[in-house]
C-alpha cells in the first residue's frame, strides 16, 4: 500500500470540512513562530530536553513557555505533515500560545504551579478537551465536542502544562498499529516503514520525535506500553484504579487505564504526580486512596536495582525463530540490571498461558461501554458502534474488528463470565508465583517481535498479562534491532508497586542511558528542517550527482556515463574492509533520476564515509572506486 493512500484526507468531506478547523489546516496556521519570539527561540534547542531542563531554562530566563510552545509547534510543522510525514498529530490547540503566554505572566508575578508550569505536552485524542474536539481518530466523531476536560487533562492544566495538540491513535483505541480514518497511518520515527505501536502510537511518535516533552495515552491491552517499546520511551500501566478514566472514550471499563509516556523516568514520574488519584466520577479510582505517594520522584534512586529479585518469565519470550532477536536484546538489558545489583533468574508459571488465553474482555464490553458513553451526549454525531458501522465513516482496516465487537447481544454471556474467571486465575497464579519465589517483579518483552511493517498485523504481543491481572507494569527501552528499531521490556509488580517499578527503571536508565533520538526528526535549522544535501562523486569518467534528505533517509541520484563504462554501483563498506555489498546499481541519467531509501546500515555508512561508488570498464578488467562525501 502506498503511503499517500494510507492517510484518508478530509478534503472530500464537503459539508463536514467546516468542522475540521483543528485538523491539518490548523497545523499550518498555528505553527508559524511569532516574530517577537524569533531571536530568543533561535538560541534554545528543545530536542531531547527533559521537563526539569525546560523548567530550569524558564526559571533562568533563557526561554519562555510561549517560546517553548512555538519551538515544538515548529517541529510539528517540519516533520508531521512534511519531511518524514510522521502523521502523529490529529489536531493542534489554537489556544496553546495564549495559554503559554498566560503562564509566563504567572511566572513573572511570582506564581509557579510546580514542575509542569509552562511545559508543552500532547494528549491522545480519546481524552476529552474543552477547547478541542474529541474524535478518537474516527471520521464518525468529527466535530464531537463535550465542552469539558477529562479528569487527567484538567489536572495537567491545573499543574501548568500547555497542551500543544492531540495525537492520532488506532481508531477508537481498537488496535495496536495506530491507523485511523481521521488521522491515517502514523509512522515510526525510527523506521518510516514500520508502525509506532498503538493504540497510543501518535503520542509515542510525537514524544519520540520531540513534538512535546511528554504525552498522555491510554492502555487497555498494551496501548501505553507497546508505543513506549516501539519508540524508545518509558511508559507505565498502573494498578487498576490508580487513575481516573472519566472523560476518556472507553474501550473496556474493566481493562481501561490511562497514563503518560515520556523520554525519561523523571519526566514519567512528574506526569504521574499530576494525573493519578481518586476522582468521584470514576468509582474504581477510589482504590488509589492511601496508595499515592507525595511524589513519585521521591522513589527514584541510582541504587534502585540493588537486591531486587527479578523473575524472567520464560514463556513470554516465545519459541519461534522470529522471537529470537527481541529475546536476545531483552536478555542483554536484563544482564545490565544484574550488573546494577539485581538478582535475575528464569521462572515459569504453570498454567499461565492457558488462563491468559480468553481473559480479555474487550470484545464483550466495547460495544456497550461506547454506547453508554456516547449516550451522555445527545449532540454527538453517533451514539453506538452500530451507527458507526452503518455510517461507513471508519477505516477499512477496522471493519472486521468493529463487526466482531458489535456482535454481542448482551453484556452477560457465558464467554464473558469465563473471561472474568480466567482473569481471577491469572492474578492468583502471578501473585502466588511471586510470593513463593520471593520475587519483586516479573520481566518479559513488551513485544516478542519488532514493530510491524506498515500494512501488516503486529505479532508477538505480551500485552494481556498486566490488564488481566490488574497489576502494574512499566515499559523500559531495552535496545534496538540491528541498531535500527527500538525494543522494550516490561517489569510487572504487585498492587501499588509503582514507586518500586519507577525506582528500578530509573536505576537502569542511569546505568545504561538507553534513550536515543530518531534519525527522522533532527534539530531544526532557522526554524525549519535541515535542507537536503547535494554532492557528487566521480570515478573513471562517471559523474553521479546526489541529493540526500536525512529526515527521510532518501538518496536521489542521476549519472552521466561514457560508452567505455560497463556499469557502476553504490557499495557499503562494512568495518575496515575495502569491499562491501552493492546497495544500488547506477544507470545513466537518460533513464531519469533515481530515488532510494537507505537502510539504517546504509544511512550510517553514508554519514561516516563508508559508501563508495565503483565503476567497471567494458571489458570488466578494471574498476575505479571513490567514496561518497556528504561534506
């Protein structure tokens, strides 16, 4: 499937277009930096900055909140719908700069709300926002406005966060590859041919690509943890009841929970501090009373892995050849935890896989939970999953999914009752194994396979253990497949062990520094993406003119070739060897300009002078080589 066909554009909607003021046009209009901020903005770089670093910069007067928001919006303009076209954003907040300016005035008056004061963030578009529509990525919900903030959104605003925009998600949060009829397909910023995970993939790609410092997602079966794993981020699915779901479009009231994704554990803790706790509008959140610390940051320690007993859950590593690469990367990360003082040992829990099979209740609850939610809003465009199906305003890839989930005639079915029994069994098996073997946490890959190629299903998910047991799990960057695509591991603990999980994640982070920014969203130059670089190489009378775009990994070339030349090709030299495999055949320019997308290995070779042009003469007895030089 061609990428331009993956994203369903809204222009053809005619009468609906007036309701779309916050979609793509807003991205263009809201990201032009104000001229008054130009000089100061150009002097500060937001890429990979943490919340404390941004806060310190504002406190010292280096930058304002309004300038920070301007910088992040400029990055969205450069990389979301142009350049690599990550397609992470559904809508930008037209009031973001005004909100940031108001917080700057509060700062000037001596009022600082806390560590999130003036900090730009993004919100998954299944959270209600008073100043933007809440679409859950569906054309069926275009223009749907509730006029209120979700509980966690309100808490973030009260803490001083600036919401720069809302992110794409797998439509209605009903999948894990992040494709929707309204937002299209979000791309993984580390590999533009792969998915970012889901359903909070827009938030994952946006935070990884430095469109904001952190973001919010929801997790029903992996929707925070999978995008965290696929985007080299940290993400936490808390204990059932840790945070309120009020104001979030539901998928399954039994399994839904919401929370942050961030590039650092410290940022994750700061976001948690602002968003967890009891809310009268969500009865289950009352369970958190007495279990929320003064601050999750208090638990963070570089010695947080010393003496920790980690049970490596072997059966969640898989046994297929396709599982081996991720398993090896995760075990390397666990070895690093061992070096930091953890006691790491393999375990198995007999019967666990059998009980997990069929323990999800999403199919049983989605139809009814969505109907109950939409019926609270008489002016909503639709009021049920059946109406969405009848309207045809949903992505074609969701058709079978939605029809399956629209099939139950009642909530109380035998299949549903069996699932609830299995959930109890999963929880008991896990807790008993941890108690008997005196384990603090269980460890396993978030996904047993790398992120899926776009258009293919994601295989190898371990998403169900945490929601079926109700126990918390933190997703941690484990490494990269062949240095290319991120892989994540999870640590699952007992009820209300979030401080301990964060402490372990922090100790690992400080020992290994696993965070690496993606190639596709580098620092801006003068407020724009770095321009393509043009250069040429000549060997044996052959001249090849190249243009390289680092944000898309695309190399364009055209050649002039004398008659005496038999052929020419680009080669990648690996290590110190003089020869390497051919990556592209060079043809004369009469055939037109050729464009290829370099693999990660080829991209690295080009940037470090290890790609070369080889030209062979007609009799194939002589050849000439010359290296490609970007600079």
